[in-house]
């Protein structure tokens, strides 16, 4: 009987030691993972910071651009270069409202649809 008790206790001790090794190995793996990911985060945060901090050397400062008088422009229609007078003339032409080219029947239908939508908001139980 004594032999079985010693054998059982030695098995329990071996199991506890094995579990301790398993936990120790997992703890070391977790520590390595944390340290590696921390190093990667620190290195990646410093990697592009020098590039982001300064504007390009050929960039004109905003203070100078604010004082510059614009004497040329591009057409909003086709992108051609225009003088200031041509640009003002084109803007005046674009501001004029062209006459409506929509058929009056279609315009009436759109008005009725909008009216119906508004009425449905106030009276959702109507079914017309």
C-alpha cells in the first residue's frame, strides 16, 4: 500500500512540475511577444516622423501666397488659361440664368409629387 501512495504522490508532483514548466514557457512567450510588439510600435512611430514634420523645400509659404495678386486664371469650362478680364466676362456669362427648357407638363408632375410627399409627412395614414 505504501508503494502505491508514493507512486501517486510522485505522479502528482511530476504533473505539478510539468504544469509549472508549461506556464513558465507560456509566460516567456508572452513576454517576448510584448517586447517585440513594443519595439515595432516605437520604431514605426519614429520612422516617418522626420518626413512629416517639415514641408517640402520648394513649397512657397502661405504668407507670401496671400499677398500675391492673381493675374491669370483657368476657365472652369475647359481649363484654358484666361486673362483677368476674360475670366470676369466668363463668370458674368455663367451667372446668367438660362430660360427653363423643361416641358410644362413635366414641371407640373414634379410639383404634384413634391406636394404629395409633403402631405404624406403630415398625414401618413392617407393612401392616395
